[in-house]
């Protein structure tokens, strides 16, 4: 059983930066991927970025060049460095993990608000 806990959300002015962290507890093992989704009010949840335990990243087109996903396998932690933030980045950000067994786990979410 895996539990995910996010931190690092907050309020920032457009053009600023935030760094999100997600720590996984439990048995995550190998063959997994972790990532970040976001959901704004009235909109569908969308994938922002993901990364395998082999450090292969993938990004949504809307955040390429601005966001960087990374992970520390020894600490079972995934990070999302968000630079050049825009008001349209405002959303609740959720950490996600997919195991080799195809089990999905979700964090509780952390609010990111970008003011114009």
C-alpha cells in the first residue's frame, strides 16, 4: 500500500516560481511512474508531467520549458519545479503514482494560485 503526501503549494505572482514535493510511503518498488496532475474549477483533471523510476520525463505541451519534474528514488520523492508561472497554471495539483501492478495512488492535492 502506497500513500502520497504533497507539499509546496501556495500563492505567487505571475512570472514567479514554486516547487512542489510529493513523498511516497509504503512499497513502491521498481517499474513505476510518478507524476503531477492538476485540476482547475470547472475543468477536467489533466496530466502536467510524469517521470519513470529510470528518470525518463514527459510533459504537457502547456508547461514544456517552464516546469521540470525530477525524483529521488532513495527518498521515494518526486518534485515539480515550476518557473515562469502564469495565471492559467492556477489549480489544485495532485501527485500520482502508477505501479508495475497497474495500481494507482493519489495524493490529497495542494493548491497553486498564480495572480495576474
